[in-house]
């Protein structure tokens, strides 16, 4: 084979994918790893796509998405953030992952530093490295509720820092941003003139009466923040690959230009489905969020009281971090033990960064039946080694 590029030869492997490779050897496992809703896409959304196909909406769309989709997103945020948005503030993307990539393409040059919390979602570092940027991991601590603090952020900023990526509600941890915390971070972001890529794909999955809050809602930095969102989690549309970026009209124009070199555009009928999802009835979203809350409680109640582990009470998303440091094994070793000896698929926290060592990520996106079985198997395993 001819030579590969340096980035392809050294691209950071996903620890999540590695666990699925291990799990393939152990059929019948309880899947508490997969960050994918087990719900069906609501029928009204499916029907909108079918109608669009029958109506001949199978040609190229504009790079930034159809006007109808962009207006639907703009209307959503006009209501949600209390300021006026238009279609010029929206660019459609192939899910949240491409939304982050498009934004990075529009704002960083080789050598620019991008701050990424540690632990965090696995895709971000590779995306920065593909573009020649420098990844700078910024630790978040259990003592701070796994939330980025202004003091820690400040310590990692240099003259080369261009942007920071934040993700609330958070994967892999389940922490959320408060308005008070946002104000503190905004002070640092404004002072240093940083861009913020705010990954908010779990915004609709929040618990205990909490409400999602975005850094984009802080008025003085609104033009520095690019919100990246996806319909995957909110509407159980993971396979549809549809999301968007929201930001200043000037920046969104250039993000749309970046789409020309990647996917060119989203399928028109998928955009029609996305328009219906955002503009149509939200009953299914509310029902799914309620069910996720029940699943979280099953997980938490089932694992509470087990020896030598400490649970983090998930505030949002369908992920949680479990402190397993007292078990005396590396996170990856525990995750492999759980699949091989107990038949439960999880992922070691080290997959999300160095600061994730000593933790397990457990997801409750699966059915209540699978979660109960997984909890039972985890309990048996921990009692066997504690």
C-alpha cells in the first residue's frame, strides 16, 4: 500500500468503538454503553420525509439547508433565547459531529490552540488535529461537579488560543451549565476574545426540573458563540444525520461555504423531516425525556449502596460517570472485566481523556428491562471483587 497521511496514520482511536469490538466476542450482553435512543423516530417526522420524497424533493439543497429548515431553527431560538434570529443565522449540518467540524474549519488555522475539557466527547481532539490545530486539554474535576470553571479555563489560555469547546448537558458525565457559571466563563471568554463551540445536542434531556442554559444566552459574548445542535438525541433521529450550527450571520455564511468541500448539502427530504421535527408537535420529546428520567432513576437506585463506587447524579443527557477508583483496577480493565465476566457493556473513562481514568461511563438510553439486567450484573461483579 502507498503511504498514508500523518493524520490518518496517527488518528486517535475511539475507546468506545474499541469496547464494541471487544463486546462482539460476548453475545447476549446488556448494552449500557451505546449513546443512542432506543425509541423510534416519531411518526409525524417519518411522514414528512415520505411526503417530501413523493413530492419530488430529492434534488440538491442549498449548502446551508432549505429556507424552511433554517427558519424553523431560527424561530426555535428566537423563542428560546429571547432575541431575534433569522435563517441567515443557521447552517444545516450532518448531525452535531459535522457541525463541530464545519465550525472548526471556519475559525482555526494550523497552530491555533483549541481548549477541550478533559474528560469530554471523543470526537473533538481528532477534529482539531485534522485541521492542524493544537489540542489543549483542560481538566474538569469531580469536586467541581465535573464543570469547567473560570479559574481553570484562565490557566490554560495562551496567545495562541483561538477557541474552546464546551458540551452541556454533558457527555460522558451528565453535568449542566447554570446561568451563574456561564457568566463567570463569559468573563474569561470575552477578555481573551475566544470563540466558543457549544455542543448542545442533549438540551432536551434534562432532569429534576432543571432547564438548559447556553453560553450563547450571555448577551455580551453572543457573537463569539456558535451553538451546535442535532436532532439525533431529541427526536431519536440518529440515522437521519441532521443537525445545525447557530451563530452570527457573518460566521454562519463562512460555515456554509465549508459545507461545499464536505457533504455539499443535506438531502432535501431529510431537511423536510427536520423542519417538521422542530416545528411540529413536541409531545414525543417530552415523553422521551420523562422516560429517560425513569431510566436514570432505575440505574442510580440500583447502583447506590454498592461498595467502593461513587455515583455522579446525572443532571442532563443519558450518560453518567461512576467513580471506581477504590476498586483498585484501571478503568479500561474494569470495563473489559464487566463485558467478559459479567456480560455488561460500558466504557472506561480513560476513553474520554486522561482525567477520565478511575471512572466508568454508563448510559441509560436502553430499555428499562436492559438497564435492570445490566445493574444486576454490575452489582454481582462489584460484590465479587470489592
